[in-house]
C-alpha cells in the first residue's frame, strides 16, 4: 500500500512521546499502511532514547548528542529517508505532544490520493478536553502582527481578520483549502519536497511550516485541512520548558518569514509595528524580558536572522 514515513522530533517529553507513539502505531495498524516511524531525539536528559529503544524497538531512533532544534532535527531524518533507493510517497511531520485518533492517518492519505494537486494536508487539532484548536491559518500579514502585539477587541481574535478559518468549515467534516496547517501534524507529498526543498534551517523553530507551505503555494501546489482526521495536541509542552528563549525564537523567526515572503513596503511597516509593540512590553518589564524585546527589535531592524 501507500508508503509513509513519520518523523517525530522530541526533546525532554518522554511521557508525551510514549503516548504519541502508542496512538500513532495503533492508527498505522488500523490504516494498514506500509509505514516507518522515525524519532529524532534532541539530546534529551529525561531518558527518552532509552524509553524508545526499550518500548518501541520497531521505531528508527536518531539520538543526537546536541539539541538540533525542530527544523534541523526534521531535516536530519528527511535526508536519510529521501536518500533511500525507494523513498515513501508521503512524509508526516508529527509533534511528540500529539495523540493520533483512530482513522486520522488513513483520512489524510486518502485526501492526498484523491487530490493530486495537494502538496500537503493537516488534520483537525483538538485540545485535551476535546475542544477545537485552530489547525490551519492564512499567511500572516500586518494585521496578524497587530493582533499579537497590541490589545484588540477580544471578539475579533477568532475571526478571519486574525487568520482563522470559520469553525463551520471544520464542523462540515470535508477537506477545505488553506494557506497552511499548523506544523504539529503536517503530512507532505514526497514529490512536493523534492520540488521545493527541505525545511529552511534559517529557522530554529516556529514559522518553518509557514515558510514551507508558502513555497509550496508559490510552486503551484494546494494545501488542505482534513477535519475527518483528528489529532489531540497538547500544545507547547516542549517550548514551555524555555519560555523566554521560545518567545525570542518566535519573533526572530517571524522576522525571517516576513523578510522572505513580503515586499519592502510591507516589511518596513512590519518593523514599525514590532518596534512599537516591543517598546510597550519593555515598559516596567523585568531585565530579562526587556533585553529579549530589545534583541527582537534589532533583529527586525537589521534582518540579522535572514
């Protein structure tokens, strides 16, 4: 049947990874798909590699002695997979803080099979309590920055103005075209990766899937959200261990994303918004946060992360 390689990059979330692998392997068996699962461990200190070797011997483990970050970790496995004599047809980048619900794998593959124009698909994401988590977004522009930087009316956050797709599209239960899914569970056609390239290692983490999907769109591929496929996402459990550095990574990654995909006028306006927003955060902030905000302003001003 259809070939699939699943890549999970993990860092110090042993219990979550165990649940993820159990749910994934059960669903792969249900889908009867010929698949291989790769775990890239980013120098975890919580016994993750030992757990994988002991409990999931069928999983291919790449245990790095250094923390490669999300992007380089995925690319490490992608290079090995794509160098094989007969690479799989599809690649699934899955976060360790996810639990694959029954039928999700098959539903995603079915949409890729039925839509040859689709370069990538993503599932509906759920919080642990079963409520909907927005799983797909429009490409970010100036308004998106304003929502993240300034207090705006709460009723507008869950709207298309903030890049969200209407909940009725998820509730309809049919695939719908999107700009990009959230990278927590992104399945990609191998042919598409061969055309647009691997993840951009200029991103450490955050925005790499947005850039990837943007490149896919520019190359003529379409991308779909597949509500029939459901995945629980315990959001932010890895990045939550290093909140301040995650905050810096997010905003420097956004600087790179805007530099790569927006023209000079929009980039200039974006830099102005970021400077004003970060200056507001600096007022009365602790020294560590103030220094982080100053770093972010400089990164946007001089494009040091492009």
